[in-house]
C-alpha cells in the first residue's frame, strides 16, 4: 500500500510505513539496485525485440537528408573519439553520438511507443545506452539492464499524467525521455542513487520539446529524441562530478508536473506503483507502419475492410474515421494541412493521407511516405473523402492500445465498418517474430547483406553474452559504397 504525505513544497513517498523521499530518489534507488538477474526472462526478451527494432530503424535512416544534417553538425564538433555514430562509423564524444543516433532512431517515426504514457521509449534510451556503454566498455548485460531501467522509469513518468503533455503541446518523448536517459547513463557511469537523483534534478532544466512542427511539417521532431539522449548524458556526467539538482523535480512546487500540466492531473500512484514487479517494458508497442501511432488503428481498420470485403477505392463515396479525442489536434487538424501534406512528416501525421494510402496500396512502408508518394494525386483525391470524428467513450489514453473505428460508405450506398480496439503491434495484438524480423530486414535491405543483418539480430538475441557492446556496434557499420 502506497500513500503520499504532503510536506510543504513537495511530496515524501511513504511505502509500508517507511519514508523513502521524493520521487526522483525512489526511481533512482530502483535503478541503482536493479540487477540483470532480477529481471524476468520475458522482460529481457521483450527488451531485445526493441533493441533490434531500434537498430534497424537507425540504419534505415542513414540516407535521410535531414538526418545527415544532424550527423554533419555532430561530426563538425570534433572532440574525443568515444562512441560510434551508427551506420556511419565515425567516433565522437558519447553525448554527441547519442544526439545523432537518437535523432536517427526517431527520424522516420517508425520507432516503438509506450501508448499509456504516449511516449517513444527506445528512440532516446537505446542510443543513450549504446553510446555511454561503448565509451565505458560496458558488457551487453550491463547495457540491457540499463535500457530496461530506463524503460521502466520513462514509462512511469508519462503514466502519471497520461495524455496531458500532448494536451498542452509538449512532446512527452523529449520531456520524459530526458529524465530516463539520465538514469540510463547514470547506471552505466556507476552513479549512486543520490547522484542519479541529482541528474534527474538537473534534467528539469534540460527537458524540452513542443509540437509546433505540426504547423508546417518541419523535420525538427526527430531531434527531440536525440536531444533527450544528449541532455540525459550531460546531466549524468555533471552529477557524477558533483553538480546537484532538486530531488523534487517531478512533484515540487515548481516541478515538472506542476509547471507543465498542473498537479491536479498528476496520478501519483502511477509513478511508482508496481516498480520492480509490474514491468512496463512488456507494454511497449512496436510499429508496423512508419507514421504517428495515432493513425495506426484507423489504418488497421481500413485495411481489414479492404481485405474482408474486397472493396475498390474508386467506388468509395466517404470514409469516416473515429479517433480518440487526444489525437484529434495531432492527426486530424487543421484539416487543410492534413489533406495537403507538404512533407513526409506532414503525411505521417495525417489520418486522411495514411488511411487513403493503406486503402490504395494495401500497405504502408517507408516507400509509401517518400517525396513522390506524398504528391500522388490518387492518394490525395481519396484523402479528401476522409472525415474525422471523436471515438465515443474511448478508453485511451490510459491504456496500452489505441482504439479506432472506420466506416466506409460506397457510391452504391453500402456501408462497411470495422472497430479496431487493439492496434497491431500493441501488447494485446503483438507483431509476430517473423514480422519483427521482416521489418528489420526491410529497413536494412539496401545497406546490409541479409547475412550481416542476421548477425546483428543474433548478436542482440544473445546480448547478455557480449563482454563488450563494441562487438554489436561494429556490426552496425555500413560500407561507404552503400552511401553512394
């Protein structure tokens, strides 16, 4: 039984009658004490799925023109050769490598999401662990333990205010991710729990990220994950040297929750409930489509209708997509932008575009969101037939899946509809092992031989046996010919 007692400006956590201190201290103590042997096998295997998925996405993004800008800037900074920029092979200071790799992991919006916290966990966390772990010559077991600690903490920081960051225009990935990556880095740097709590306190001055990119489809959003990785490492490095930060950074009078969403929206028990017993790592969703997760259930439902009834998109009169209220201003509005995407990022955050694409193409991979695809007149014409509404009595946010409801009205008056309660890739409707492998192979097909790609998968599957994470990172270097 957990209860909270209010002491002037902050909450002190009391568990079983024992006073444990502010929340940052409780989370930091969990991270410091977490051992690989304490983690259930199914959690370990699930975390490996996400490492594989993240590496595949990073490699797929190496040719992305905007990502190359980030890499060029990072390389231009120079500095100590500590950690590898994935794919490229260049070594830079570990915080800078994490900035590049974290941006890579989020560059095409194909990365996993913890849907209850509405945050992308792996994009900031995995690059942080790999960069710091390489610099520290950490073992695979140490890397994976730090990643899982990060998953658990980042998920809970978001769980405590489900959907509230998005409602205020903040990107929970960058906000929550910065605090989590400070813990990941701190664990690999050997910080004690007091130092980790200081690092989290420092992150209160570093965590940032807003959704204004939705106005014009600009590419800045992927940097949110990279900057969270970079900032968390910097915070941990400073805390190790003795810099302090407020331990009430989350719940304090001027803490994260009060300044960003209001303490009235803070579900306190969600922050530490089940810590070390209930594993949020098992509740992370892996994406089958490289678009905003808020579009997926509508895409799933539309594809189900297409396959079940064999409809011809040319015979469609109207498409009605009902989505959770929290997602309306992200993927449905403003409607003019959603109907006429100017960039691939515009398209990925548009219910009309994504649903029209899946109905016409029967699939939605990276090629369906390239510069040519977003100007396809057939897709844009069908997209204009899409109308959005609010899914009534929707349980999201606050659950690990996103429901969707699509109704398609044909020109002959027939109506087909499909409710998709559990989006594909969610814990309730997971992708198969073959689907995960296929996604990885597709993401790396133009860069690596299938043999080399399989070596990466095999290395991650046995990551706890690696004495040095460098063995895995070396496999992720692409030949220069692949960039030509």
